[in-house]
């Protein structure tokens, strides 16, 4: 019964916060109010309901006034919530196109300028990556990408997709490797059950793509290798 009440509260709380976030664009078209609500009310409130604590290491090493591309492992639907609490900056993430059609939530992401990627349409995906890269450079956005492309079922880091490294090549922004530990155990892929516990978010040193030598394909492959090694080391 307690578990059901937690889920019910979590869903209702999220719907109310998403509605308020959409309305906030009337007074703050750039989304500043929405991001404040997300970091200070929604994410901590949601995790408090489910008894989840986030412990962060390494954030002090990063100059968050600059644009970055954050690449993290992906094991749970709640990874974004954990990163919202762990990173001291307004974050956007590359969302799959299907999320656009979720009532209210999809509209909020659209208003906030989140890039939607159609994984079944390579040409459209490339255009989305190009627009996201332009915003990283021009607006100094910090973008979160899960380079595995989907959640890992067993917690093992999967093979990386090529798309995220196309974005790095175009934006020329430093890559911050991040390792999320414990989230997959608290809410495994394919499960709606959320357990209480502690999640640890480890933030690594920035990786400068400009220091990677070779032609375009070689640089992308080498950068993917460097990011993978960095995530695994955290």
C-alpha cells in the first residue's frame, strides 16, 4: 500500500510540476524558471518521496560557466533525475522523438528547446545533431547524451553509437565523462518498482576533442575510446 501511494504521489507531483513548468514559459520564455523548478523542487521532491539520495564527486573540477557535452552510462529511467541533482548547471538532454508525444511532458521539453532525435531516420538525426551542436556553441548549452543509445539491461557499458561523437566534432566542446552507480539497482530497466537507496554520480576530468589527432573518422573513434575508458575508470 505504501509503495502504491508513493507511486501515485510521484506521478501526480510530476504532472503538477510539468504543468507549472509549461505555464512558466509565459513569464520566462528562455526557461529559467522551468530549470529552477526542475533542479530545486521537482528532482529533489521526487527522490525524497522514493527515499533516494544522490552523492556527487568531481563537480568542483569543472568550470560550469562554459558549454560542455556530458556523456554518461545509462541504466535507468531515473538517470536524468539523478543528473539534474548532481550537476550544478541547467542541463538539456538529447531525447528520443517518442517522448515528444507524451502529454504535457513532451510539450515541456519542446518549449525548453530539448533536441529530439529520430533514431529511425538517419538524415533527420544528423540535422538534429547539427542544431544541438550549434546551440552548444552559440548559447553555451550543456547537453547530456547517453552514448550507448539505450539503457543497459545488466549494468555493463554497451557499445557506443556514432551520433554523439558527430556532435562533439561539430561543437568542439569538452566532453565530461560521468558514471552513475546504483541507479540500475534501484530502478532496473523494464521494472516499475523503485527501491530506496543511495546513487553515486562520479564526474571525470573534461576530455578536449581538439587534442585528438587524425582524420575525422579516426578522431571520432579515438574520442569514443577515451570517453569509454574514462567512464569505466570512475
